[in-house]
């Protein structure tokens, strides 16, 4: 007899360079998960109403279309998981999909903006176009968007989003993944901690072709594609103290820090939880 149970539906909201795609790769190891990668981000950058790119490379990607796709039933799938960036919503929460548990992944802004700077320096095209983060990301209040989404869900959707921190995750990925699954209802398996290196076109997710190509070509997915699992470390590789970053990264991190601190204060703490 067919399984009539509703699938577990989870959204993970984050900012660029927060390790969110690694967690997404972990979810993708489960054959009963339907995964959506940065669909709202594709609308924001490449959709028919986008002001960020002169050519509409994802012409049918609208906020309503993405919402409808996320809310669909997918026979045989017990988990529907979406990973996206809060800034892509442009503060319009009418397009949030219904029936989802909202979660937020954060990372120290010093690490985020330092990592963004590294991507720019490694990409010949990005470096040729501009070596400034603000040229490529005009709206750099990435953590304000996350905090606004947090308060919207708390005050209007009657759910307090689950917040996890990337540095906490890097210190103990197995325990944090188990905790994240426990809190969201996603079934945890040990096999979620490892995966095989792949290429961008072999990943079994829903994603705009334009966004997939851009992420690969510009170097945003380099670590993702070559990785084979979570790496445990005392702190994430790109962590730097505030005074060690360049002027732009330091300034942008400072602008975002108060929003990060508020989210950090509400994060899941591993030793306070009982699995």
C-alpha cells in the first residue's frame, strides 16, 4: 500500500560561504530526499524580474513558481529539503513555502567575508571584473536578512527557527548533524557523513542551470564538488580574527556582527541537548 504520510519539509536559510552546501550534500545521500538548491537565489539573480543580470537566464523562475515547486508532493520521498539564501527573498515573505520547518545556518562574519574575498581572488573572471565584494554582492547585510527572517517566522508563523553555527558544526559534525536531524525530523543515518566527489551536472537536486554553471565556473562549488564528507576541525578553515582581514572584509563583517550575535545567542548548543 502506498505511503500516505506527509513528508518532512525543511528549509535551511543561510548566507554565502557558511558551509550550507556541505550539509545539503549530506541530505543528498538519502535516496528518499527531494532536494532544492538555491531556487530563490536563482529568481533573485537570473529570474524574469531580476535587476542583477541583464540576460534572463532562468526565465520561468519566479517566486511563486519556486514556492509551488517546494510545496508539491513527491511520491516516494519522505523528505523535502531546500537550501537557500535569505537575502534572495528581498524581505518579501509571501513567497515562503507552507508546511516547512525553517532553519538557519550562520557563520562568523569574519570567516564569511574573508572566504568571499578568497573566492574572488581565485577566480580570474571575478578578479578581472572587480576585486571588491560589494561589486558582486551589492546588498552585503547578509545577516540582517537572516535575522529579519528569524523574527518574521517567530512572530508571524508561530515557529522559532532552528539556528546552528558552522563553527560548532565543524568541531563535531556527526553530533551536530544528528542534532539537526533530531530537531527537524529528518531521519539520521551514519552514511550521511560521507559522500563521493562529483561534478556539478551529476548532483541530483533541483537547481537552475544558470546558477549551477555560475557557481561552478566562478569557484563557489570547488570545495563542495571535490569533498567526500565532513571534516572535523577546531574551527573552520577560513576563520580569521577581525584585524587580520582586509579593509573591505573587516568593514562588512563589522556591519553584520550585531545580527550574527543575536542569532548566535539563539543557536542550538550541543551539550544542552539530549538526543
